[in-house]
């Protein structure tokens, strides 16, 4: 994975812990608003497995929407996200508080061309932290950001594959699996046993604070 495939040159980290945070279904509601968007287009999402393709049908006749059409609907939703997406409970105040002691970065698996819409939406909610939109695997990105630092790092995501990617590439990272209790997330692949499942942002903040004071992140920092 060449680092040229993502641009982190606009991310400037301070000498303090780093919290890397997924956006869809972690900071902004995705699956709920997306279902409302589909209804507005005459479609229905059937939570039959943990994927969108193959599970969206026409309300009129129950016929499955073809894959290329589903991809187009997802793009239209991201284009119009400012009209639909809302923050998760307590995420705004929790990240605001955590930002007093840590840098926060939003790492969103979304096509970069929708970055402006997402930036405006996050800004409107007071979530002014830097944003990186890329569909590249997340592990190499967190590695590129953090590998040379001896400071705590936290990664939060609702997708097991992203958590596993970061675990593969970043030592001593606190991995938090935070996902909505939605019908479709019940089909989500489980994360590995050593990845902590947080029930909500209050719980996630407790895990993060405990990690910051635990010292388990220290890596060969010589005593002064
Ligand atoms: Mg997500």
C-alpha cells in the first residue's frame, strides 16, 4: 500500500494523544437516515444481511434494486447528506471534552468528492476536527499518521474489518467497536475478542480516559 494513495499533508498533530474516529454510524447516523432517504425515493431497505447491495427493494412491487442503482443511491445520499444525517447521542459534547487532552481526526470511508458536504455538516454541529475522506484501508493511514510517535492512540469504528486493519498496522492502539443497535448491524461481522465493544459514547469516553491513564501505550520513552 503506497502512502501516495492518500494525502495526510493537511493533518498536523500536536504532542498529545490521538483519537481517530470513523464518521458514518459512529459520529453521524447513517443507516437510519439512509433508510428515510430510500423511502423518499420509493424504496425500502430490508435488513437481511450486513450489506446495502441486494437488500433494497421497490416499495411498489418488491423488486430488488440493481447493484449499479444502489451504488448511485448511496452516492446521491452522500451528495445530499447535509439534509439527512444527524449526530449520534452525546458525540458532540464527548468529543469536545476529549479534545481538551487529545487530537481528534475523522477518518471517513467515503469518496473524497463528497468531502465538502461532510465538512459543512460536521462544522454545523460544532465538530471542527480535521477530516480525511478516503476509501483506502484504514490501518496504513493510521500507521502513517502515528507510527513515529510515543503517545496514546485510539481508533473507533463500527466495522470489524477497519478495526482489524488498524490492529494489523498500529501497535498498542486502543480499538473500540462502536455501532448502532440497528436491525442490519445485528448481521455485522463480529470484531476479534480483544477489541472492546462500546455501548455508546459515554462508554467509549470511559474506555478512552482509562487508556490514557493506563500507560499501556508507552513505547521506549527514556526517563528524563
Ligand atoms: Mg462507519
